[in-house]
C-alpha cells in the first residue's frame, strides 16, 4: 500500500507524477487533508481542476476512486444503496413456481447482500486491500439542504444504516474530497467539517506548465499564446469564463489542425472549443478576437 506523502513538497511532487500541477496553497491543504484524515472541500469556478485533484490523488496513491455525482433531487437512499428489484421479482416468481415460497425464508433471502446494489457512499465504507478509497462528492452545490444534513452526519461517523441489514461502518475512513462550483452557498456546518480551499484560475506561468504537461505536442509558442488569449478572455465579462479544461481542449483542437501559432481566422474558427455559449462566441468573434490576440501577444512580450 502506497503511504500518503510526508510533507507539502512531497504532496506537490506526488500530484505532479499524475500531471497535476498545483500551487503551494493547494498542495498544503491537500497534504493536511491526507495527514489529518479530514474531508477536503474545494470550491471554485468550473474547469479549474477540482475534480482532477481527486483523480490524481487516487491514481498516485493507488487507491480506488469512488465518485458521487450530485444533482438536484439526490437523496440519501440513492447515494447509499438500492435493492435489485428486477432480481427480487425473478426470485419471487421462481419460488412461487417451485412451490417453495416460505415467506420468512424468502424475505431473508430477498433482503440479503446478494440483492444489494451498492451506491457510492456504501462503496466508500468498505475495506479495500490497497487502502481506504478516495470518495469524490462532486458538485455538492447542486443538491439541497436535506442531503447536506445527511452528508454532515455521514462524514462525522463514516457509517451508514441499511434498515434491512443494519449499520455499516468504514473500517478506515475514506479520503473525502467535496467540490462546489458555487452555484449556491453550501451550509457552513458542512464546510466546518472540512478543510476548505478556493481553487482559482492559475497564473500564466502555471497554466502554461499545465498545458505543456497535458498536451506535450503543443509548442512553447502556441502554449503561451493560448494561455495569454484565454486569460484575456476571462476579463471580457462573458456569461461563462473558460477554465483550464477549455485551454487544454483548445490546444488539442489546434494541434489537430496543425496550427503552430494563433491567427485571427484560426481563433474565430475554433472559438467553440473554448467558449460554450453562442452569445459569448458572437461577442468575441471577428475584430474583437483580433484585438484580444494583439493584447495577448503584447502580454507575452512584456513577460519575456
């Protein structure tokens, strides 16, 4: 079993082995979460790498990654378990057809682990030979307050109750990472249970490094132009600012088109890779794209 890192620098280096480039602030809070066994609450704009850090930690430590994707209407039962209703019905029909339908024995059989479908929270409470899993509770801001209250209890005791089977307690607490895009405020009680960190957009140097790690075939010139242009876009009062994920996607698109540097025509033709709303695309296309590209190249010249 791979042991958690011994210090902050080791944590940053460990994440770098999975091509996850983070600053010291994020590396510090990740180290503390791993060493203290506390849940880590990451908040920030979409596409800044909140989900990716959970994947990187799981891969680097050789742990199972269990993801609970949150959505409006998610309830505790859906997050913990459900019974395999179709298989239960087949078992009932089979017992009736064979004339062996002892109600008490059949009930015990139907509500046994053979018919239990484990959902993410129950999976995270189980034992794994490689060590406690990484439980990613993604976009918790999409749920409602009753589910937050349930999470607060589950993260306090690391146990869940199945009425037909009893209480299941984790032999070792999982590594828990919660993310939020801040579409609404998450209750303070849940945040207080966790270590908190706001994941911001990276600066130019770090975003270039991320791009070179994720798209190594992208030249230094093209990487610098992509990052400078995207960072300029983030100051344009758009409906949805592009994240690091969009920078990476755009770079891959440009490489597929054999681009070696940006041009106004290339930018206008590929804006759909970096902007996801038509109003934003219409606002940037044409002469505005040329102006932003000129400003981006001026930024690069100043940094040189």
